[in-house]
């Protein structure tokens, strides 16, 4: 298989971080995207090739010499399906840094076809889900007899414009959790628990995180709830968004354009990045005995850069498998630990 890597969405915030982290690949790295001027400038600065490709993940005509596509162009509900289709048609492996659960459900649905094509589909090589999938997999391996998992994330400290655009496309009156192998819906903001991220109990609300799709594949456990500490303002925003989501969908469909200023991924705002993220995973057995794992990572954007670059380098060393894969399933439960995260099981 060709060892050239095409990074799609290279001019976005996360794309630029990842491009810089992979620049030492030299001629094996190709940067691509839709913004011609920015793309040429970035490629010139890093000393790598640039390739302008179509919008919405349409990579047709640009994959003839590519072995791996890394999709960093969000919202991924707009780009991932077409990018995966292109990879399956051209025999290229696929990775992305998506955080939207429907992308993972779509990739899982393509599993059998990907196996038949000898193509790998590995969504979620960023913080979502390399960090969360890793935490759950490490705990599941240590917690004998676990039948139920819970995962909670500390409050994010910054969001890029691209992340905000993704949140808009995922605005939904319901959140998904996995119970006995099936996805169940709860009203947004109605399901919550308290978790201790190191400074006492904090309220966290249930969110539709991609691990509800992948958890059984990674851990063999078929029940999972995922929570995020969002603060009072975030909690109110979730409830308000849930109430107006049906109306907003009539105005702007999922994956449609934002009615406000388009996200430009000029960088994180609201609060400075740099503070660590804390993940708390809980495994419960049939007698409701609980084991916990606490995982500390850098902020989400730094973690995404580290884990995505590590995944690409492992692929270059031949670590791949046809079909739908998860980070811990392909690289092992300690993949996130090998990327610098610190875990503690109690």
C-alpha cells in the first residue's frame, strides 16, 4: 500500500496543528482542503505538497497516490461520509478526528464492505475518542465482571469556531446512552450525575458521545452512559437548545450552514487553552460494586494533535487492519497512556 498521507482540512485550527506535527514526513505528507490561498501558504511554510480538493469531503480525483486519508475537516457529519466513500472506492485507509456519534455509526455500518475492500475505517483518533475509548478500555480490562460503564469529562476550557459549528450541527432534543446493546434516548439535560474530578463532586449532564456507538466493540461491555461537566451556563444552553432544536432544524438542517457567522477555525476563544482535561470512568458489576479510573490528558486540542499524529505514525509502521476499528481495539488499551496521558485505577 502507498505510504503517502493526505490531511484533509489542513487549514482548520486542528488541521494546522496536526499538519505541523506531521511536517517531518516530508514528501509522504500531502495537505488538502478548500481554501486555496491559505493552503498554499501553509504547505510552503511546512515544505510539503498542497492539493486543492472539492468541498464536503469530496476527494474524487485526488487519491490516486494516497494510502491514508486523515480527515480534519469538521463538522464531520458534513464531510465524513463522502470521504469514507472516496477511500473505499480508491482503496485508501481512513482516519478522522470526529466527535459526532452518527459518523461512528455510519463507519460501523460500512464495516463489512470495508473488510471486503481491504480498507480500514478508523474514526476518532483525536481526543474523541482516543482518550475516552482508551479510558474505558483500560478500566474494562482491569475490572473483572463489569457489566456497565460510565464516563465523565471535566468541563472543556476552550472551543474553536469549528468545534462550535460541530455543536450546532449536533443540536438535538435527545441524548443517547447505550443500555444492553441498544441506543436509548433521554431528554437533553434531564440525565445527570455527580463526579469528582479532583476537587469534590461536580454536576455533569449526559451527552451523546461517540463511545456509545463503539464501546461494545472496544470493551465487550454493552451498557454506557457518558457525561460532561458543562457548568450552569452550559447546562442551561443544553436545555434551551433541546427545546428549540426542532424549530432550528426547520431553518437550518443538520449539516447545513450556520445562520450566524460561519466558523473559520481561527482558533480557540472564550477561555485560553492549556488546562488539562480529567476523565473519570466507572465500571459497575452485577452487584453494583464500582471500580474507577481517572485519566488526565492535556487540553482537548493538544491531545488531538498528539494522538492523531501517533496514530498516523503507527499506520506508517504497518499497524492497520481492514474494516471498522477503534483506537484501543487497533493500537491496544494503553494507546492513550503511550501518548502521555496519566491513568489511576481505584
